[in-house]
């Protein structure tokens, strides 16, 4: 081969390498950026679902704490009136039910779950006990309500574990006192 041909082949090879670098370099950077963006989107989605689950935990716990405290106060003879109870409990129930409904955004249907039903039933029982429950009835009801704290935390922990591991949601109520299915409320 003569020098001119060698120069031409070298120039073409150099041009091909430069063209490949000019094309593949930005493509590799774009793929890397898309990968980083996708990881960030997944992390943001997990954060949003964790916030939703924590809201469920916080609002259900606040409602349950109020019900237990009302029973304790009623046992000491200083419980609220039915009107006072209704006003305070309604606000706590509404917040808890909104949080339970929002759990659907994290993949959990909790609005008509055994957890929601148990808290609603407890509220009804506490309301009925105001001024009418004897010490034994109040103690049993308080024990039942207090018994909901641990299973409620298990439910929250189950949901958080699934969300942070990016697992598909399963029924977080399984194996707890809330593990019962009821038809949706009218």
C-alpha cells in the first residue's frame, strides 16, 4: 500500500472513531441520566407511599388513643358528655378515614377493612358506654381498645416493609385481629 492509501484509510478510521464517540458518548450519558432519573422517580414514589402509610398510622392511633382516654375518664367519673365526645371523635374519625382512603394510593384498600370496621365499632361502643357503662364494662372495653394498638402497629409495619422493599402490596391485616372481610358499607 502506498502512503496516500494508508493516509486515507487512517483518516477514515479516525473519522469513524470520532463519529462513534460523538454518537455513543451522548447515548451512554443519556442512558445513565435516564437510569438515575428512574431511580429517583422510584425513590420519590416510595417516599410518597411511606408518607401515606404513616398518615394512616398516626390518624388511627390518635383516634384510638382518644377512645381509650375517654374510657379511662369515664371510669373515673369525669368522662365527656355525648355531645363533646361526638364533636372530638368525629374530627378524629374523619381524619383517620381520609388517611385510610388515601392508602389506596399506596396499593392498600383499607376504607372498608377489618381495621376500619373495628375502630368504628369501638367508637360506637364507647359512645354507648358514656353514662351507662359500669366499671366492669368500661374496663373490658378499655382492654379491648388497648388491645388494638399492637395489631395496628403490625399492620403499619407490614405495609412499610412492603413499600420500602418495592414489593407488590398484599393484605397487611392478615394474621391480626383486623383480618376479617366485610362487604363495603353503603
